[in-house]
C-alpha cells in the first residue's frame, strides 16, 4: 500500500513499484489523479488477482473545496472557466442544507475529464482533443459528507472565495471533484477541488501506507521489496473463514465446500495461515455450498 505523492499518476507509481519488485506483474486498485495524494492499493505478483475485489470498496477522503471559482477539470489543475465569487458569503445553514442534499444515494454527472469511456475512448482524451463531452448521470453513494472548517479568502485575481475543509466517504465510482462542482452550483456560485487526500480504501488505512522513498530505502537495504502477506491483505478486505485441512485441500483442487453462511466474498485461510481461496455461497442443484471464485493456493 503506497502513500501516493502529488504530481505522480497512479501509472507512475505502478512503474516505480515494478522496478522495486523486479516484476511487471503489478497493478493498483483505484486511480488517483496526479493532484491527489494518499492511499493507493498496489498488488504485486499473485496479489494482483485480489485487486478486482478491492476496486469496488468504499473510499474515504480529506478534501479542500473552493467555492466561487469553476475550472475545466473541476479541480485546481484545470483552467478557470468562471469566477462568480461568493458575494457577501455563504450562510452556514444554506451550506449544510446543500451538503445534506449531496449525501446518500445521488445521481452524479462525472467530471468531463474522467476515465469513463465514450464510444471506446476515454472522456479525458476526447475533452483534451477539444470535443464536447456529455456524460450521463449515474447513481453513486455518498455515505458521509462533513464540512470541518470554512475559510473566507480571495483568489489570485481578487475574486472572493470560501474554502471548505471536508471529509467524505463515498462508493467506488464517485468523483469528489464533481461533489465540489455540484456544491458550488447548488449554492448559486461555482466550485472546484483544490486538495484531495485519500485516507482509506475499504479496510486499507493511510496509517499502513508507505511512501515511495521509504519503499526504495527498504528495498535497497534488504535487497527485496517487502510486501504484505496475502492472508493479511485479505483480512483487511474480506470476512475470514478459517478452513480445516480437508477444506483447504478441496478448495486447492477447485472443489466446493460447506457454505460459509456469510453474504458476499469470503477469504478462506488455511490451518497454516495462508490464503487458500476466495469463496462465495451459492446454490447447486438445490444445495447451498461455498464455491471457490479465486484459488490462490492450488493443490500440488
């Protein structure tokens, strides 16, 4: 798990990790914009097979929103498009009301420079080519949207602005930049994101993330990049099922076992502490069983 610095793309981080790990089999679970920092879950080797299940996890962010100015990208990296300012200010009651409207299950139009594909091409590629990009609204969940502090200020061009420090928890596919944009619009002005730090992806917390510099120093000193054991990585994401030796052997052969009794995907951990497989309860010929959807420790 990497604490991504500002200025690098998620692809840049993966490239650095490939060099450190000495393998091309490296991937990540959830892109962070170059401006953003914080938790980037990176999988190396067999761990890349778990990333599909991590991508859909909820995510937590600390964000700074500037009201009064809009940009082409809905964040500070874009060109300024409008500067309506905040006038005499924004009443806290109005701010809290519109934040509440943007909390829960909402319809959100993704930012124009998102990675969503439109007729086979990324929206950001079309936007940068000068095309008009219109993306359909989609349902996302904002579990929590809390404004921690407000600071009146002035933009470089003299526009009166209001900066908000916020903490949000959102479902996968939610654009915090779009929340900033939509909050500004709802308050009769404009808005964009000036800072974003991801503090959690599912069960992976920022406290457990390492900087690239720390990873490089460790790899140089030990001669190999230290990674989180698969079982520990799985415990942070899935409900755990402790397997018997017979169950671990059966799953290693791809066989079904007794149901776990839990909804969703379950991590099956063998008696030796190793991650054997990911399981999901399902019905087969009228019988409820646990099916291995991903086998990590095939039988020899």
